[in-house]
């Protein structure tokens, strides 16, 4: 069966229909792309105009920054924004507090010679034996490595038994007439100092740190002599040591030492357990020969005080 041939008019109609169909296909293809572009432009303009960046400073910035740029914008040292001098999250994070206590070891004049001139019998008498200490302080952390503290420290040490026996024997008649058969004694030293602390090593991974500390200030040293006294109360009669004589001196305080700390609640914690050892020199006056032989005065100077406080405590 032979197919009929298309005439010229029929061929024209077919051509027009093909062109119309092609135009429709192109329109359907371009329309979604135009709509998507318009939507993207509208949302971008809304993000720019709806935010707080009214001055247009962020127009040149990418809408979706790279991970490296996003991490660089985060506050330093784990802060929550609004950093102060690039250190911590706020000014309050710069406030430093500390408290601690421990053992105090006497050295130097306290062990050899403190009461030698006072007693004056040619033998060597020390001023202090082992005791204890307590400190509390506050300050400002200027950086992760440097902190300045203001500290109050109290040291309490006993007077050696050999020295107390010599003091009693030198004044036995006077003590006996007042009903004192034996005596005790202690040395109390109160100090106020400025203490710069420099952290020379720190490990965020292991939470350990090593530091140097030292400073200058003022010390008030009091030598106390005590005697047992009976006290009566609702519960009965008991014996207490009562101070019957006390001598005080003031002097310059110089100290230095080193220590280690550990973040006990993890690397992001501000609480640090610390242990340190220092050498402390309280430059208080010594008894002169004239003062030692003058029995009409109650002057008693035991000279400079050297101590090694070994302290454990907490810093924030």
C-alpha cells in the first residue's frame, strides 16, 4: 500500500506545529530555573535586610562561611563570646582567689641563735621549732601565664623546749613567786605581701602546670610565753595555757618559691589543686648586748625569722 505524499501546504502546517512544540518545551525548561533564581535572590536580600547589619558591612561576606572561617570567629580559650583582651569570656574570669595551709619548717636564725643573746649563758638557743601555716589571697590574672596576688599568711611555731627551760631557769625565782612552775611558748607571724606568679609550664591535655611565685611585704612577729592555768566551767575544772608575756616586732618580708597545680575537675575547670614550697625571710630586729643586760626593760628581740612553708590548697 503506498503512502500518500504530503503537499506543500501540509508541510508548512507540520513545520509550524513543530516550532510551537519546541517553544513550549523551552519555556517549560527555563521557567523553573528563573523561579529558583528569584527565590534565592529574595531570601538573600531578606537575610541582609532583616538582620542587625544595617550598615551593609557583611554584604561582601559569604552567606555560608567555610569551617575554618567559622572556627576562627569563635572566642579564644573556650570563652562564650564577648572576650576581654582575648583571654576569657568576661572580666570576672580574671579574678583569682586562693586559700591553703600546711607545714612550716624553721631555718637559719630560728634554729640557731634566736635566744642566744637574750639568755646570755654562752649556749646556743633557737627561737622556733616546726609549726603550721595558713594563707588566703586574691588577685588578677593578666594572662594565662601571669597573675598578681595580694596575700595574707599566718605562721605559728612553738618555741623549743630547750629554750623554754633556759628562760625559766634564768627567771626561776620570779616565776615561782607568781605560782608558775613551767612555761610554754610560741611565735606567731602575720604577713601581708604582694605575690607575682608566673606559670612557666602548662598542659591543657593533662591539666598540669608548674609556676614560680615570690614577693615582698610586711611581717608582724609576736613571741608569746604561756603558763598553765586552771579554769572552772559548768563541765568542771580544766587546764589551759594562758599568755602571760608577749613581745612584738615588725619587719620587711621577702619570699620566693615554686609549685605545681592540677585542674581537679578537668581541663576546662578553673579550680586548681596546688602544692608549693617557699622560703620566707622576715627581717625583724635582734636583741643587742645592751638590751640583754638591761633588766629594767622588757625588750625582747629574737632577730630575723627564716621559714619554709610547705602549703597545699585551692586556686580559682
